[in-house]
């Protein structure tokens, strides 16, 4: 048994350990398609907030424009700021989620090709502990 084969075996063990740690970090985001689905879902949520905000503002304007009763005009005047606040809340949530998605994208590092390379090396080289002196 020579020192090169022992060192090589230790290096492979260290690489495997590092890869396992990296895989645990990559559990949430496994591939590019999952990331794209997440981005699209975030955009759909922003559109839903925008649609709701716009509906409330338009409802408020309609109440003010079409009803002369002060009660309806007060209700309409209440709908407008509520719609604006919902629009702002939706945009802020979109930005926060977009930042989190970007951070996960930066941290993501696929490990499958590295695993395949290590496995191929192990098959090519015999296990040093199996050798007899």
C-alpha cells in the first residue's frame, strides 16, 4: 500500500463529505425548472394583488361618481386608500420574495456531475484498503 493511494482515498472521502453537505443545502431548489415555477408563482401573486387593488380603487371611484348619497361616497372614499394600501403591500411582498429567490439562486450549485465524476474515479481505481501487502 503506498501513500498516494491512501491520500487519494482520503481526498475522495473529503469530497464526498463536502458534496453531502452541499446536497443538504440544495434540497429546497433542486433544478432550474423548480426555480422558474417559483418565479412565475411570485409574479402571479403580484398580479393578483394588483388586480385586487385596482378593483377596490375602481369600486371606490364608481361609488363616488354614481351615488349621490353621502354614505356611499364615504364608502367609496374608503375603498380608494384601501386599494392603494393593498397594491403597496403586494408590491413589497413581491420584492421581498424576489430577493429571497435571487439569494437561493446564487447559493444553488448542482452536484450531480461531481458525483458522477467521483463514482467513475472510484470504479477506475481499486479500493486501497482492499489491497493485500
